């Protein structure tokens, strides 16, 4: 009788579910040995790449793969400083208008053709071509002239000195000999890329996996790991089970998985866990056009009433740190001495009283008979943001402020609320790019509809400092600008900066040579290896 | 019969156009556009770049112009290119996903029929017995248990704890180097969990339906006559009652035709199966109009054809209907 059989099975499986961690049969050796070529790494990803021509892609999965297949002229090193990649070196003219890149000689595309300045010129031209549907033409549009005087020199001239320009040359350089004269949107390279990078494309099984092979003629030498398998597993619990079952070597953990589900001796024997600050922060942004938030003291009071440490504990289980400004702690633009409004509800009440808000008999904050209430908006599908909003709601209730939370699907969140400025406050996150330029998010010229300064922050001193910071290449000068901006933002509190979460990757213990640095662990991926006797796949 | 068929087939065209018009309007009414989904909140993207992308996709034209150009292409059976950054032809994207979904659904459907029909008949014959009640509880358990929860439990048991079955996906790493037999075995192991869970979840509907029609038939006079004639219970049930009770199932089968190419998003996501459900979901989330329209039109077409086939099948199986329309 199938019924009885199945009921018994179900019962067993519920029992097994309560059973806890059972030691695995398959043991991964932690054996040490000299670096050796061979083996494969199987990486789990929630999303599938959309296109392997990075110029056309906007999703992180596409860049995971493109980052291994292509190179830019420059790149960020392990300390997040720019270093030469396909460019051996570069000179900036004294007036800051011209950048001359000296290209590496003898670099070969994965099909054997030599890499030259013609490829760079092509990449520049196709990026600014109005027919190319790319998202990355902005920075290149600042270029006045681009020329390739000889095969190993590439020179660009700007109308004004433009510091973020250098980083924009980290965009992937595309093979001119395969693309010139063709329609890039219909090119086969989007499914079968050819780059100059350490890995070459082997196969793509749609919806399942991508496979890359090491490129033996890579200019920095042959990578140790022979194959890179990128498995698409859209559900994070499934991915975690695949990891535990031994069919995945690497994934990113959630805070709960990191803190609670991966602490057994058996797990730590088989895997190495890493933890370092991610390049992003979460904030509570106030619509400064709204009279409710136009008074700086009110915003300072709100920040004082929110316990950021508690949010880091409650939402991230401590896997993150409190944010005080728009930069990642530990980077050169970050000001460690920033004065922030720490959690102090008494100060919050005092500041609100200065701004004319008093608690009435029912304990509700009121001004001229109007209660203090507003709605925090956030997007659907991000639990961390929702829980953050809930903790804020609870804290503000304690000083008599009534907060409602509204969760909206991403597309309509942007279209109906953010783009139109039709919101009171929102919980959202920004990526922190290694170049500290703040023009797009904080300049007062960027407050229009669909622009990124959607809270409507306008401050002439900040505008001046942003302009100064992006027109000089001198890091000392730039740092002074950005430190001053952080001071102003801390005083003005247009956002309550909440937290910088941690990146929590886990990698099978058979991989050696991983050296965590400010840039994370991936910067030296080609130097990871598995000792001969520990190799799992041939 | 032939003219009737032709008439029905011709009628399909305006119906399809109507459906496509409604779906086209609805999907464009949803807030957000493909370009915005790709570029919003990205500091590196200028407004000019965004406008250029809108132009590239033809989104700057009025809605009816967009619809007409879409319709013109559809008339030539050209589904267009996806608005996702890969810009691949929609038909190609659908084609690489259909085999997986279709075979999963066909296997599940066959299993479902193979189990639900005997279960339903058994429950009807032994109505209100202990067995009937047990079956009821069992099928409703399958109906009520959230598939994703059951799936996760079973994956944990068989995949992680016991290590008997793979956790997710369709093939093991390196399965392409295996021989045909080993390769099929590998695939079968991957399919075992998803197929059994899908079948378990859908047993209820079909088996209850079978039970109800069977009960109805068993109360007919001719069954009493057959029994009075002294026919064995087996002949009465399987030869006389069962065949008549099967008729309504034809309709159900017709309705399940479009379902064969539709997949469940949650299910496919949990098992990491690249099927139609995921494709459609991604299409909707990214506002990939041509892809969404393509899938919807195929689905609508199959629904209409399924209805037609059910009607025809019914006519073929039941002389009363056939002659009535003659």
C-alpha cells in the first residue's frame, strides 16, 4: 500500500530532520603539499549570467564570469589601490587632462591573436557608440579624444581633469578582431566569450552551469585550478545543502548560516569560512523636501533614537558594523574620527523639543496638534531591510513616533515612489565603489526625477568639495575633500547611515593559498591550489 | 465533422489575437520597464544612456505601435529578441527550456494518472471503508503539505544525511563523460525526488474526481442489471463501470495540455531545474516583454488547442455527442 509506505517515509524523514549533524562519510583532506595544477572548483550562484559581453551586462553573475575571462587596462589590487592590468603603467599629464597607458607586450587573446591598442580603441568606440545599448558610456563620454599612436600606447584626453576616469579604464577590453564591423548586440561572444583573462570559456548549459578552463598562456602565468564550474542554484537553502553534501566548493553564507548552522567541528573540518566587510551600506533615507524632515534637528533626533548596534546584532547577528558615512571602514576615503549621533533617546527627545515637538498626554510626539508619524518604504524580497525597518519602528515608537512600514515590489518601488520622490522615508542600500566620488548620489544637480539624489540633499559646500575631489588626482587632496564631506553629512543626517554588512564566503578546505585582504579573497584566485593528493576532480 | 473542425480552428485566430492584446496591455501597465530594471539606481548610468536603451528596444514609441509591430512579427511566427541584456531570440530561450519542463510534466502526469485512477476506483468501490478514509487522508496530505517544505526535508534526508540521491539539478558534474546507461541512471536519480513530490502533491484532485465519477456510474441502473445478470464483480467494475467513468477524464486531460509546458517557479527554484516556470518568472521580474508575450501566447494557444482536442476526444469516445452534432 503506497499510503502506508509513504507515511512511514515521511516519518523517517522528520526524524532525520531532528537528528542534527551526522558525521559525513566523505572526508575532505586538509592535506598540505606544494602547489599543484589540476582539480576544479564548483561555485554556487543564485543567478545566471545574462550575457558574457560585460559591456552589455548589468548583473553580478555576468561579472563573476566576465571577471575571469577578460581584463581591463587597470584593476584594484588587494588593498583596493589601482594597479596596471593590461596596461603595464600609465602617466597622467601635469594638467591632469591626458592619460597615457603603456600596454603590456606579448599578451595573447585566448584564440592566439595578439592584444594591442587597437582593441582598447575599439572598446572605447563601441562603448560610446549610440547604437550600443550599454549602461557604461557615462564615464567614457567625458573623453575628448582617444588615440592609439602605436600598438602598445593608448592615450586619452579629457576636457576637464576627471579623477574617476582612471578607474573607468578597468572596464573589460573586448577583442577588436572578433567584433569590429559587427553588431555587438547580436554577437556570438555573448555566449562564447574570448578574452585575455586567466580562464577561457568552455561550455554553458543554460539554467544549470557554466564551465571555464584555465588559460595556460595567461600573461600572469597558468592558474593552478584547471576548471571553474559555476553552478546555478536559485535557492539559498538548496545551495547550502549542496555544499554540505559535498557537491559545491564555494558559496556566500547568510548571517544565520554563518553564525548558527556552520559551527560544528565536522563542518569546520571540511570548510574554511571567511569574513570581511562587504562593499555596501544600508541606510534610512529621509525625503528632505518633506516639511517633516526639513529640520536638521529632527533628523539628528531620529538618528539618536535608533540603536545601530542593535540592528547589526538583530538583523546581521553581529556580522557587520555600524555605518557612519558613505564609505567602507578602513579605506582611504573613510574618516575614522567622524562624530556621529550615537544611540541616546534622551538627546532625541531634547532635539525634538528644540524643533517644537512635544509628547502629549498619551505619550505621542506632537507639534501644533499634529502627531509625528511617517511611513518607511522598502523593497520586497530583502528580509534584512524589512527587519531593519521593524527595529527602527519599535525604537521610534518608544519616543512617541508612529512609523508604518510598507513593502513594495522592486519595479513599482522605483517607478512609483523613488523616481517620483513620492515617499517619506525609505530603507535602501548602496554599493560602495572603490573610487570615492560622490557626484551621482550627493550633488545637488542630481535631485531631478529618476536621479540618484532622490532624498533631495542640497548643500553648496558639499557640491564644491565633490567637484574639487573629482578634478584632482592627488590622493591627499581628495581625502581632505571627502573627510570634510563626511563631517557635513554626519551633522546634516540626510540619511541615518545604518550598517555595512560582512561578506561571508565559505570555501572547501581542500583549497590552499587563500589570503584574505581588504579586497576580499578573490583577488588572487589564480594562485589558489589543491595539493596533488587532495585533488577531487580530474 | 471536418467542417466543424475547420470552423473551430479558424475561430482560434481571433481568440488568440484578443488574448494577446489583453496580455500585451496588462504587461505594459505593470510599473517599470525593462530598461529601468537593468539600469535603475546605478550611478554609472546616465539619463542619456537610458534613453538610448529605450530607443533601442522601441519603448519610446506609443503602445499601439509597439503592439502592431509585435503582431506583425508574430504573424511570421517571429517571437522577436529578448529584452534581457543577452538579446537572444525568444524562441531559442523557450526551446532550450521546454524539453526539461515537458518531460518532467509528462512523467508526473503519467504517474499521476497511473496512481490516481486506481486509487479513485478503489476508493469508490469500497466507499466509506477504512481503506477509503486512509486514501482520503493520504491524498489530502499530499495536497495540503507545502511542496517546498516537503522537498527541503526529503532533500536533506536523501541528499545530505544519507547521501543516496543528489540534492538538486539535473546532472552530476562530469556526467557528460558517462556512457548512455550510466548517464540515464544519473538523470533518473536526479529526477526521482522532484517527480515523486510533484506527483504526490497532485494526486488529490485527479483521484477525488475519479472517485466521484465512479460512484455516479456505480449507481446507474445498468450496473445493477450487470450485477443481476450474475457478472463477476471484476467485470462489472472494470468493463462496465470504469470505461464510462473515464469519459470526464478526457476533458481533464485536455485541460492539462497547457499545464505541460508551464512549470512551478518555487519547485524549479528549489530543485535548481531550469524550466519554463523560472524563465517566465525572470521574464516578468525583468519586464522582458517579448519573452513574457511569447510564453503567454504559446500557453494560450495550447489551452485553446487542448479544449478543442478535449471536445474532439469526447465526440470520438461518446457516440451520443458525435451523432448529436453530426
